[in-house]
């Protein structure tokens, strides 16, 4: 959910960062991340190490995309299984009709 909020407010966040930090004025690409602060260690929170980077827009996949992929794969494997079972059931019907 945090990534979604970031995407919706991205321009506002970028403008705020550009106003506060002059060094960013020449940047053309923003990347976002977060840091976990343990034991109120503010000195460690200010360093640029151990930053967890958020995925970019092109790396993100929506839930709908994931569901489509899942059911697409399931449909494909289901089709293979039913086609195998259909062939086996036809053979079983033929052998059972021959017995009677």
C-alpha cells in the first residue's frame, strides 16, 4: 500500500525534495527507499547504508496481473490434464463396450 501512495503523490514528493535539497536540482531520475531504525539510533538512520529500495513502476505488477498469470498457467495445465484424461476415458469406454 505504501508504494501505491508513493505513486499517487510522486510529483509532490519530488517537488518537496527539490525545494529542501539543492543537490537534487540536477537529477533526472528518482529512486525511493526506506530504512529501519533500531533503538532510536539516529546516527545510523542518517547514513546511506542498509537502505531498502522500493521497486520502480515497471518492476511492479498489479494483483490483477498476478491473478491472470496464475489462472493462465492453471488453465494451460488443466487443459493438458483434461486432454490426457479424455483420451484415457475413451479407451476405457471402448474396452468396456467390447466386454458386453
